[in-house]
C-alpha cells in the first residue's frame, strides 16, 4: 500500500506513539484522521499539519462516536485504508494489594474496556467500511495495525489488568487477519518495549536509567519515530499479516 495514496485513522493520534505515527504518515503524503479525546492535543496537531490531517473527537469505547468518526473520515477523504490503534491507558495494581485487599474490578474493567474492547470497537466499525474500498494493485483493501505491549508476554508485578488487555490484543490479531482475509484486509500488532512518550514522562531520572539499563541493545528508551517507522513498513509490506511484532531492543521484563 502506498502511503501517499492512503487515508489512515490513527486512534490516540494526539500523543506519543500515535502522534509520531500521524507525523510520519503526513510526511510521506498520507491523509490522516486523528481520533482522540477532546482534551488531547489532537486538534492542535491537525491544525499544525494542514488540510490533509483532520481531528475527530471520540472515545474508542463509544460505539456511536466511533461510527460517526469513521463516517466523517470517509466524508472528508473518500475512504479509510489504514487503521492504527494507539489509544490506550496504563494502569497498575496487584491481584491482592494494600492491606491484603483484592484488586478493585472497576479499574481492571476500565483497562480492558479501553485497551481491548475499544481497540476492537474501532477495528469492527472501520473494517465494515474498508470492505467497500476498491482493490489496489496488491489486491488489498486495507490494513489494521494494533498496539499491544511486551507486557502481553512478560507482565510484571502490578500489571495484571494491563497485561490482560494487551494479551487480548495479541490474541485477536490472527483471527481478525483470518476473518478479513477474504476482503484483502490485513491485521498486525506491534508490541512495543519501553518508549519515550508522555505515558512514561514524570518518571524520576533514576527509574528511567534503571529501565534503560534493562534493555540489552540499544540501552535506551525507544523513540516514537521508531514505532512510526514500523507502522509505515507494515502499511507498505503486503506480506505482513496476522503477526505480532515485538519492537523492544530485546528487553524481557523481569517480574518487577
Ligand atoms: N510508551 C510506551 O512505552 C508503551 C509501551 C508499550 C505499549 N504502549 C502502548 O502504546 C499505546 C500508545 O501509548 P503512548 O505511550 O503513546 O501513550 P500516550 O498516553 O502518550 O497517548 C495515548 C493517547 O490515547 C488517547 N486515549 C486514551 N484513552 C482514549 C479513549 N478512551 N479514546 C480515545 N483516545 C484515548 C489519549 O488521549 C492519548 O492521546 C498505548 O496503547 C500503550 O499502552 C506504550
């Protein structure tokens, strides 16, 4: 898929990995609908990048808002060819925590709702539009790229909700690719290690250094541009499908 002929919907496009993806796609001539919360920087980024970039306010967990956002992206740009799911939250809490109390189900459910069900909500609504796209030269109609985490595989103490949500994203990657193969729509997932985004800002310097030391090579936090470069490659490479790719400098997270 040629990025300069691609319309992409980037959830969480107002910050971090999603923002870097929006900027990379825009630089390669793609059109991007940033889907993010009203309080995000999405509107400002769209305004900065010009008329090929649109900001759509929406919560990935809301069925009506996402259906309307897909409609607006199609109305503005004619189609949606790529969906990049970057919206997500990080939460922490042990199975049995403070004062030997069980973890509240509220935050656990919220994490699953945004990271897993929200991702699927966007996929199902966008894919139902993508099936109407005309085939490109590679006989493709679209591509879906999700964001899991290495925590899907090496969840640490306190990551039970986050790891469960990201494990779900990994688990649905192959069946979605299989479901959509008849339409020429691919689905891949990126499992990032530790990246330098607002999600990780606010960490004390000592904690950041310890994190960096735990990454074999390169021993530094990942750059959002490196995540965006992989998104661009997945869009452009029609043979990538049904797979989760770790992007992590060979980190295997310890239990804490
Ligand atoms: N930064 C890392 O080290 C890292 C590592 C592994 C995985 N990830 C995953 O990558 C994704 C992006 O992370 P990031 O570091 O860029 O985070 P970020 O906090 O910088 O950006 C997340 C964006 O998602 C948006 N968002 C949150 N909830 C939303 C909702 N319900 N509906 C719509 N938008 C919503 C936020 O407004 C924000 O703009 C997340 O899914 C995260 O779990 C990040």
